[in-house]
C-alpha cells in the first residue's frame, strides 16, 4: 500500500471487491487521487480505506500524502497539489470566508469523525490547576500570562479551546497567550516548556501523559458532546469538475468509517496508525484512546467514526457554529449569512447520493441540536443572536 507512491507497506490489503461506481457514466473522472492527512489518530478512515482496498472497490487509487501542518494542507489544496484531504472542520470555512489567507470556494464532502480531541496541561501547571475552575484562579491570580497552543486559527481546536476557557471565565484573547503548533509537535513543545497547555487531537495528548510531561484535564467531548471534528475537504472547483470521483471517495471512506465501528477493527487500525508512514507513535499510546474501554485513566475521548452514519453526515448547523465563533472572537467584523455559507460548503447532494448507494441512513434534517458545556443549546437557529449572546467575546 503506497503512501507517497513509492513506499511499500509491510502487508498487502485484501483484493478489492466489485464496486458500484466503477463504469460507464458513473466512472470516476480522476481515478488516482492525492489525498492529504496529518499524523493524528483520526486519519484512521483514510488509512483503513487504502489498507482494505475500499478505494479500489469504487474505481479509485488513493495515494496518501502526509502533511506537516494544517497550513500546508490549506496551501496544497489551493495549489492543486492535493485533490482532497483529511482536514479540520473549520479549515474549509476559514478559506471560504477569506480569514487569514487567500479566499477560495471550498467543499466539505463528509465528516470523518466526531470527538476524539482533548486539552492537556503541563504537569507543573496541572499540579496547581487540574480543572478549568482551578485554572481560572491561577490565571486571574498571576501577573504572568500562560501560553496555550492550538493547531490552526479557524480550526476546531482553537474554537473548542477558546470555548472551554471562556466557560470558566478566562478570556482567551486577553487573559492568556495563544500560539499555533502543528499537531505532531505539541508534546515536544510541552516537554520543552514552550507552552503551558494545548488542545489537539490524539495521540498527542496521550503521548504527553504517558511520558509524564502532561496531564489531560478535559476532553473536547465535554465541551460539546459528539462535536464535529475532521472532514474530507476539497475545493468546490474539484468537486464540481469531478462529481463521480467525489462520490466514489465518499463511499470508500464511509465503508472505512463503518469498519472502524467494530472494536476489533480499531485494534487493527492502531497497528496501522503506529507505522512510520502514518502517525509514527507507540501503538499502545494510540490504542489507549482509540479503544475507550482500555483507557485505565478514564480519559477516553469517545471518538466516533460512523455511528450508523450519524458521525459522517455534514450537518449545516455544525459549520454554522464554527462561523458563529469566528464572529464571537472578532475574526468576522459582521454577521455573514450563516446558512447560505454552510449550504455552499457542505455538499449534502454528493453525500446523500453516496449514502443512498451504500444504504447508509441520513437524518431528516440538516440541522441538529446540541447542548454545550455552559448549558447553551445550539441548533442552527438565530445564529447572529447566538454569536452576540456570550458574555466573554471579542
């Protein structure tokens, strides 16, 4: 199984089965795809799709290309060096809105997972503040500002970290410093003392804790249960020019996500992810939080890859929430048309077509209701008022 086209893997995937989207007018317009990913546990659907031949089942050859940072994913999607990528939910929204870089119309084909991220503090800080409330007391009682890292300015880690801090009375723009660090470098930054804490995906929280350098103090699923996390992203131009390819890619990854719902298959996935070509971290560290029932420290993040398709549906309300947080923190000067933006990015049409061919159920509504940690309910309604309704904001 090649990753960059020339790196053989240690075992061969099973022969692909006959697929539904392989011939005639449904044939993929571009069979070979360069698909990016970051070294994170939640890249598992991409790794499994290739390892098990789901891409070939639908007439594709996915060539996985590991990226050093989310900024690199953004740049390579926009340059065309990548056809699609494992991406932060908010990455495409930030590009679409022209926040912090070039504007380009984007497409989100599906959600790859929900949850599976965490907030980790250095051991020294956690000894004084092992909870959000204790952290607030430390921050408000000290003249020195602590430094917290996230992974991308418009990404879910930044927005969930800010939400968690603010829910405990800590203003993320004034009371602390924030910095951007690529996910695989987080544990090392904590080890060096460059940061006091961070929000990132696994296994980089588990690694810091296993090394005795950090302590996970909150799961992002505590901030927002079953929150949207990574997605399959591409430019709108790519999706419009290659609709069969996009649909086949969704189908391959839906199969991989469904496969990952079986605990024994997650055991297999942990072994694949540990390889140098992918996450390149100790297998036991990856498995500790990929397999919740084995998390002895009680810090299992509850990552969902499929859940009968519920974890994969590109809910409009999820994307709208990201945009409300951009407005909350002053990244947007005015309220956009929240619904229109989500409708233009989240490709419900392609997802529904792919799901129908696989018999995967889709919800009746593109909106869902969630209750976040501060007791506020988000359901996609009254977005402008929701964004302005927080006591702590820019």
